[in-house]
DNA sequence: CATCCGTGGGA
DNA sequence: TTCCCAAGGAT
């Protein structure tokens, strides 16, 4: 199987900006960006990132805010914060030497089994199998594995299989090959089984279960949240706040927020429930939108307000609207600010 | 271990 | 419209 996938890869490999590169910094950046992110989405972010932070020293010496600005819109913002922490550790505590062993890489923030396998195999020729979404699909089909892949036991089992398949003298080449194979050939929708070089040995192909692999056991429930944002716009200045690390959109900026337990459509009702005792001269609903996160559905209302609503809000910061572009915002707020100020 | 953490694209 | 999920990891 290994050799057939390598052969397939030599004919069908994709040309990617980080490919044919063994610099652990470059590979690390690309792997973190690509976590749960489609390649097409990741490529422009990778280019921006490397241009801004061409080496690990520049990243280690950067500010959280400028890093998040590069990451803005990509999601899973903890990835960026973890990268900064790890860059500092490597540069300042490890004599600027990138760890080259799987087990040592695993100790770093933001590097789990997949990323440790990728870096150690691609950059340092360690024979550890990468197991990402593509590999789960290829292996559960090839071996017709019907155990749910989101269970710990199945994960261990597939990691072991993946490790045994890394027999090639260039483990990193093989690891990238099986991922490309899963992405292009053994893809989720309409896999090209008719021209697949593995179809004679593929157990799911024989059993006609290809489209049912892999099996997942979970169903997730989307919690609803109601966010009310207030734009306190005063002579070309607005108030923004920085979110903390406890919740969604870690360390990103947002407008003054009141989270409610239901949706409000009128000023009177919202005012009555949340600022009955405050004087608000003018308040108006500007925009409503819904925004889906992987586990939450956000119902967002943007209100224009004239009194500044100072008291319940900590860490508040007044900025000129020309400074907006310097701050990283979550996607829906970015959209709103664009709508509001580009009229 | 189950749940949390973003966003965009495809069916 | 709604659901799934993509070069996953932390807690």
C-alpha cells in the first residue's frame, strides 16, 4: 500500500507553498494554520504569516495583537496564542533549537499527535504516521473499519496502523502522500474508486461500504446565544473592549456587549430589562445577524446608542475610527464595522 | 472522555 | 435551509 500511494503521489501531488521544505519553522506554521482548515483557505494566511514573521525569532518577539491581526478571520484563535508561547520557549529557553523528536514536540503548546508526527517526519525523517481527517478516511475504507473514529480506542488503533505503514525511507514524503491521496483521490464525496490504484485491496470497496466510512458516533447540539453589541459612536470615536481567554474569540476585540437570554427586537424591552436606571437618550437597532460557530449559534443585534453605557463595562478603550483596522475583530463584528462605516 | 474552540464551502 | 467537516488540540 505504501509504495502504491507514493507512486500515485509522484504523479498527482499538489504544488503547495510549504512543500519540498524541511525547515521546521515553515512546516510548523503551515501545519498549525491548516488544523481544521481547508488548504484553499490556509494558503493566503500562510503567505501573510511568513511575510510578517519570516523566522521564529521575529515571531517570538512579536506582540499578541499584531499576531492576532494576521490571524483575524481564520478562527480558532488559541492556535495563534499557543504559537507565540511556543516560539518564545524555543527561542529563549531551548537555545533557538527546534525540537526534532516526536515526544519532545508533543510537549509544546498547540502541538498534538498530528502536528508532532508531521514535523518530526517531514523535517527530521522520523517514522511516525500522521493521522488527520484524510488518513482516517483512507484507512477506515482500506481496512473497512466500522469503529467510530471519535472514540479514543479507535484513534489509538488507527495511529498504530498508520505508524506501521510508514516504511518508506522518506517518512515525510509518504505522510504528505497519503494526505493528498485522501484529499484528491479517496475524498469524502464521490471518491474516484473506478480509477483507484488500491481498489483491488480495498475492503470497503469490496464490501460496498465506501460511502459509509468513516463512522462517527457523535451528534452535536448547537447552543444559542444572544449578543447585543452597542456602538457608542461619538465624533468619530468608538468604544471597544478586549475579550478574555475564557470563551470564544480569545483575546480579540469587540464592541461593548450585553449578553441576554433571549432575543430583543425593541429598544423598550431591552432597556427595561438591562438598563432601566440608566439614561439613554437615543438607541436604535441598526443590524441583526446570525453567526454559526462549530458549537454555538449566535444571534447578534447591533444597537446605536448615545449615552455611553460606561458602568458595566471594564477594560474599555476609546479609539478613533481610523484605528479600527489595527485591531483584530471576530468575523461578524468585522462585517458590521465595514457596513457601518463604509456608508 | 466529552466538549469547547471559527469560518467557509459543498451537498 | 440545514448539516457536515476541513493537514486538530486543550481541558
